């Protein structure tokens, strides 16, 4: 791909898991590697766009040319997104944000208590970043969400588009072979707020990244015409 068709477009992309601290040596997280979001950032740069990448802990190297901000928890990610949101034209939320966090962050390591067979960890809701940004969505901005589903992809996707005020959602069926977390490949459904629905073959995440950007570009062009 040679053409710089994203020149002048500013993208805010989130990637990776979040870590929710329990105590100085423990946290809650998930299997997200950040691969999808990093591939999107790389594809944007290749096509001449500008990108701010807000990433949770990921073993991946920061893409050359991206302004990369590393965060740990969902709350930190929310703050970083809020700070950069006014700058962007397009918000792409591929991060796997923890929905809950431990209510208290212990200052010292929680000790094993030989008298207790069971202990409790109380969790509280994290902000839904995409939902919150959807409430204050700026004019002309495009919001793209992700979803991992195990059933009723289209229905659940459409619900999320409404609830989070999205332009389209990239949904994957995590029960399918070669899809989702920690794979190079994925099979995704594109569900648009206008009702369009399409599904990819099993393809590399880099190819999915380019397809997402093609869709964003089409939307921007149709808005301007
Ligand atoms: O509702 P669900 O978690 O399936 O929605 C997934 C989408 O919402 C993803 O784009 C994810 O980045 C975003 N999300 C978020 N903040 C949360 C949970 C999910 O921005 N606390």
C-alpha cells in the first residue's frame, strides 16, 4: 500500500489489557496482547495519518512514528483518553478494559492466613470509557468500538452501537478457531450504525486494521460530500 490516504486525519487508538492492582505484587487483568491496536497504529502511520496510541501493559514495541502513552489501569486509560480526545478526529477503542477493579488497593502484600480457607475480594465498576466518550462525542468525530462475543453477534453489536454512540463496531466471535486474543489472525464482523453487516475471512490482524481504516475513510468521505 503506497498511498497516503489518511493524511491529515488524527486517530486516538487504545490497545492492550488494563491492570487493576490488588496489592504491590498482584493485579487483575486479561489475555489481551495489544496486537490489534498496535497493528491499527502501524497501518495509520503507513497511510500517512497521525496517531496517539494509549496502551495498557503489552510486550509489544511502540510503533515507530506513533505518539505512544503507556498506562496501567482503566482509570488511567480513561484520563489519557479524555486528555487526547479533543485533538482527535477518530477514536478507535480496541483495548480490553477491565470492567471492575478491586475496591481497595492494599499498600502491603496481602498475607496468607492459614486459618482462612476463603477470602473475599470486593470489586467496583470501572468507568466504561467508550460509553463516557460517546456521551460527549464531538461533531464530525467517528467512534469505533470492539466487542468479543460468544453468541448473537449482530444483536449484541447493534445494542452496543446504540448504547455507546458508535459509528461501527468490530465484533469477533471468540468461540471461533483462530479468532481473538493472542492470535495473529482474527475473523471479525463489521456492524455499522446504518445496519450494514459483513464478516471477514480468517485473516491477519494487519489486514483487519487496514479494513477498519478503509471504513473510517469511507465514512469521512461520505460526511464531507
Ligand atoms: O461492553 P463491552 O465491554 O463488550 O464493549 C467493548 C468496547 O467498549 C471496546 O471497544 C472497549 O474498549 C470498550 N470499553 C471501554 N471501557 C470499559 C469497557 C469496555 O472503553 N470499561
